[in-house]
C-alpha cells in the first residue's frame, strides 16, 4: 500500500507487562486508521465519531482467539497518543 507511513512502535501497558506493537498509520478518506499486528494477525483501529479508537478488522475479530480487553487497551493507548 503506497499510502502507508513508516512502521512505528506502540508501547501498551497490559496485565502488568509492557507490550510493544508495530503500527502503520493509513490515510482513510477524510480520516485515518492504524494497522497493528496483534497475535500475528492484522488488526485495524480507527476513531469513531467521538474520537475513540476501536478495532474494526473483521478478519481479525472473526478468526483470532483475540483478547477483547487487549484490543480495548490498544484503542485507549492510541487515543491518548492522538490527543
């Protein structure tokens, strides 16, 4: 994808651990989204109308034994960084 920027690191504090995820910011229409690899799968986060970042990747949400609390913490961390 030619509209991606460099891969950045997103440190997330979760269950008394400091996890670091690689992320890319993607221009998406009039807004943006972040591509983050979570548990080996691509997961996309984008802000909703209130500016809260939420996971929107159907593939990830369908096929992974994902930890929804981890996704919530990632979204909150993105929100803090973007303020």
